[in-house]
């Protein structure tokens, strides 16, 4: 199944265009596009790296 001939019930445009959140969600489900890394995970990793840099800086001083 593809989204080439599907029409969105919310915005009445082809799903393949992805004009609204509903279209984008349907297209992602059909094509298996994953969302990637969750923003909370990326933020958590950045905070851990920042804390590690601060600790290393304090130990080196």
C-alpha cells in the first residue's frame, strides 16, 4: 500500500504531500519512517556530557 492515492480527511490534500500533522503521521506509518532519536534522549546525553566536562574541569584545576 502506498500513500500516492490517499486523500487526507483533515486537510483534503494528498497524503504524499504531508501538509498537515495527520498526513505526515499517516505517511510515516505507511513508509516506516522512524522518528529517530527522542528529543529527551538527546537532551539527556548533552546534559551528561556537560556535567562530565564540568567535573573534569574542576578536577584538573
